[in-house]
């Protein structure tokens, strides 16, 4: 099945990916601007089932600080040198591309290659995640994956490792060397691997979600939640934002809810859980996203500030994470050292 994206779909698709960022993944604005000026519209997006299983594929993403990316814009062909490196390593061209992180700005990243590659509607997370070792290809231990990344000053590093955590650590060190932000390319897998070890149809899901959000954003919050197929788990005014004593990267955002209910939204680089009056009501891998209750802007965790009126939605997690044993452990709060926030 082939779907055709028109340029008029870009805003809705970006809003969908912003929601699936779960408070992280970076703002979509930079990629929207890059794609708005592209000459490749309309863009055909192909379901994995419509391609030969042996078709080589690659995944692309921006890595590191999204704040730095907003200050140091990528070049006209940010993934080109990395793709050339993995193709030299593999010894053949890679004609297809998919998304690695289907939440935030990286959901749009493969569309930047639409002029040269087949865009495959498959994704390796279904939401924003902080670690490269959380990609579905690594979670399912697909062999032969190679990863190329920036090192700065035009340099490229290429890693092939048996352990996913080694890739995460080496690439992270290289990106720090590059100045804290850069690009990464995964390769060494096929479209057949994506059918079993990735989330098919995720771009279509993001587009549907974004269209629903755009159409219903002006309605009452409960109706907006229904339109998104989500649950409204918290609503109110932010009273405080405090870091966890044992882990300063974890924050608790306290919200004064209706009828005296106290909500706490627990965040790291993404939102991990919502606790209402001491009870966990939503937790990753459920996509938990906050919006400004007045402007209806989709908020990053860094934008959850004092006195802001917010609404928090819980969007069902991609079924892939619970379809096989061992997967969900990679994205539950316990994966971030917060086991007390896990839910069944």
C-alpha cells in the first residue's frame, strides 16, 4: 500500500508527532521549515508489506540536544556523509529509509530524504525515547546493525557492536565530541526486519492523530481527548516543579486539579508517569502529553512552568511494545530507575 502525502498534510503530521513526543523528542518547527521548502512534494510513503523483504533500509535521526539544534541549524544534507559511510561499510547502496524515533522532530526526519530514497512507513519506537539502545531493532536483538554518527568538523564515526548499550555509549560520546548535537544513521537491516521488529503504519497513525488534534483543538478538553482516542488524566494549574533528590534529571510537576486533587507529572527528557493523589494513573510506554489548556499548544517538559494551566492526556502506547515478552521493560519507568511508577 502506498500513501501520498501532500504539502498541506505537513502541519497535521507535525502535530501528530509532537503529541507522540510525550513531552520530548524536540520541537518539530525546524523540520517543518526544512520540508516546507522542499521540492519533493508530494511524497509517497510505502507500507513495508508492499516492498520486497530483502530491500535494504536505513533509519535516520537527530541525536543530542534539541536546544542546540535550534541554535546550530543542520546543513542542506545532514545525513549524506553518514549514509555514504554506512554504504561503504556494507558494500552496497541502501534505497529505503524509515524513522527511528516516531515522536517529536525525528518523526519527520526521513521525509528529508524523500527525493533520493523510498520512504517506508515503519518506526522503531512509536514515541520519543532518550536512548539509542531503546530502538526496536536493538530491543529485538536484530543482528548486524551498524550506526554512523557525526564527530564534528566533518568527521564520521561508525559503530558495529553486539551490545546495544555499547552503541548508545559510543555514539553519545561522539555526539558530545561534535558539540552536543548531530545526526545518526542506522543500517544493516532490511524491510523484512521492519515487518517483524518495528512499528508499521506509524506515520499514518501520527497523521490521523494530528488531523484529529487540528480539527478538535478548539473544543472542550474532554472532547479533544475523545477525538485523540486518549484519556484526560490531569487538568489544572502548575503549583511547583521540583527535581528528585536522588536524580536531578527527574522532575515532579505538581498540578492543582479539580476538587482538591493533587496531580504529579513525573518527567525526565520525556513524561514518564502521572500520579493523582498518590496513585499512578498513567505510565510509559503510554504516551503522556501535556498541552496548554488555553492556547492548546503541545508542550515539551521544559515548558511545564509555574502558574501555567495545563491538560495532560494519556494516549495508548503502540501495541508492539506489549506484543512480545521482554519488550516493555525497555520503556517502563523502571528502565529509568523509577520502578515504583510501573503499572501492569
